[in-house]
């Protein structure tokens, strides 16, 4: 007999790569990202009866993951420690392929964005969520999400070299 929560359990495995990628963008550290994903999955399984099958499991999981991150950020000062571990942007990069430089430049530019803009851009741009889904994840109006994405894209465009556009 199929359980009402079977879609959650079946869908979680396919969401793991996206959850981990989003967690890495938030935490800026692979080990912390893994901890975030684990905690988000545990919370989802504990609250699986609260999920509405008419809504997006992906958006629901992203929202849980985001809430776990924000809770940990407030509780332990995660952002301060993560910034201390960031590589020095003034240190010259080793000579590598041009594409790697472009990715490094983009990562540095992303790091200068406020958290809410970086998060919006990752959800919509990198993970392909609609503005509506991303707004639900962040618990903000759709217009706010659209504005955050637009501001983030504009800020990145201003920071990136002309030949990278």
C-alpha cells in the first residue's frame, strides 16, 4: 500500500545534487554544505505530512534548506567564519586556462553581492527555478524576487570585463 509521503521520499534522491549545489553557494564550504543538506532532509522527513503534493517538492526543499542556513547563520556567525576562510582576492591566480579565470572572476563578483541577491540569482539563474518558485523559497513577493535577480545581474554585468559579456 502506497503511503501519502512516498513522493517525498522518492523525490529526495533526485534533488540531492541541486540541494548540495545550493547549499554550497550559501555556505561557501563543502563540509558545511553537506551538513546543511543533511539537516534539511531530516527536517523535511520529520515534517513530511506538512508538504502539499500540489506544490513543488523542489521549492519546498530549497525553502527548508534556506531556513536551516539562516538559522545557523544567526546562531553561530557562520558568515563571518566563512569570509575568513575565503581566498585573498589580491593574491595572484596561478596561470591556468582562460575559462578558469572567467569562472574565478564570476565567483569573486558573486561574493560581492548581498546574500539576498546572490541567493536569488542562484535559485533563478543556476537552478532554473521560476521567479514564483524562488519567491516561495525565500518567502518574498514575486516582484521582490524579480528585483533581486535584476539587481544581481546588473551588478555582475558592471563588475565583469567587457569581453566576458
